[in-house]
C-alpha cells in the first residue's frame, strides 16, 4: 500500500455541530497522525468538513491514495459515500470511542451506507487517550496499512440467538399486523 494517506473529516450538514466537534476532531486527527507516523506512514489532511455529498465528490473523488475518515461526531453517511463509491483505494473509518460524541454511530452509519453500495472499507476505533498505546487499535492500523484491510474475528457474534415461544409468537403477530395495514 502507498505510504501517503489522506485524512478527511465527515461532517454534519449544519455548521454548529461541526464547530462544536472541532476540538475533538482536531485531537483525534493529531492522534491518527501520530499513530501513522509511528508506523512510518505520511499523512495529509483534506481541508474542511465534508458537509454535503458534492463536497465528498469534489474533495475525495480525485484522491487515489489510501484514505482515513476521522469520525468523532454525528454526520450523514452520504457525505462520505458519494466521494468514494466506485473507487478501490483503501478506505478506513476511524473513531475515538467517546461517550461525549456519537462518532462511532457516524462510523457505523457510514459503514452501512458503504456496505449497501458494495464499497470496500475497514473500521478501527479506540478509547485510549493516546491512540499509539492501544495495542488492538495499532494492530488494526498496521494490518490496514500493510494490506488495505483491517479484519476482526467473529467469535463473539451469534447468528442464532435463543427466542422464547412467547416472543416468537408476539413477533409473528406484530409482523402480520404490519402486513395487514399495508395490504
């Protein structure tokens, strides 16, 4: 993978939330820059928040380098997806896992949008005050920098959760009511 990595800021369509998140996103960007530098990578910033789909098209569309979206507050998935759909350069969505800001929610929302569009991407997050000290985060970042993909085990995922007969019956009734109202 290329040594130069573009860092960008997905943003809310409204200026006030972006301005309120500016200290947090600035700090997270500095943390990511330090983590990448520790891995011998060079990063550069895409200027400003991506607050509308056309911003993503204009600012991210021309970039062929690997890209990292810094996710620290609420934003809309299309503000990123429009600029990266149809591209194949490595894409990572990274978030601080903060209880103050819903950056991880924005990351997951954008991930769902990218998934629905068939655009490959990876995710990484940390709650460490110094991102370079979080071994799991750094291992994910190393993997992404080397391969363009960060993978995670699925051992904790259960695809067949037990459901009581009463809960299954209630779910079937509710589903039938929805169907009946739409028919």
